[in-house]
């Protein structure tokens, strides 16, 4: 279950098996909503590019200056001493907004 306080307009969630965006559904459905796991497919939908980072020897997904690294069964945002574990699509959307002040949507894809 998702804590409704984590959600912003435009976040993607799983509502009874359907992938929907917040704002396109009624608020009272949040109590039955589940987060969507962040996958390579979602990163590519959002326009991240897949590349190899030789200096750290890991695979990464790059969207401008924002890099997301595969880590175990989820992803990590690493920038300097800041590390943020990202397991769900809405968490990536919220992080992206916090860093850029822009929404991360499928329409933003390259």
C-alpha cells in the first residue's frame, strides 16, 4: 500500500491491476493502491538512456545529469554523498521533481 502523503499529481500507481496516474483517479482509491515497481522498462519510458559508466564499472540509466544505477533488485540514485534507494515509479518521479522542479512523465521521453 502507498502512503497517500507520498503521492503527487501525475505519479503513476497500480490501482487494482491497472497502471494509472494520480489526478486521473478519485482520491478515495488511494487506500487500495499499490506502488509500481521501478523497472528498466519504466526508466526507458521516461526517456532515460542506458549506458555503461566506466569510471564506476556499473550500468546506469542517464537522463541529463541524473543517473540511476541498478542495485540488487532495485535502483539507486547516487550523487556525491547523497544516495537514495528507488524501488517504485512514484519515488523516482518525486525525486526527479525535487532535483529539477520539473515533472517526469512518459511524455518527457526522448
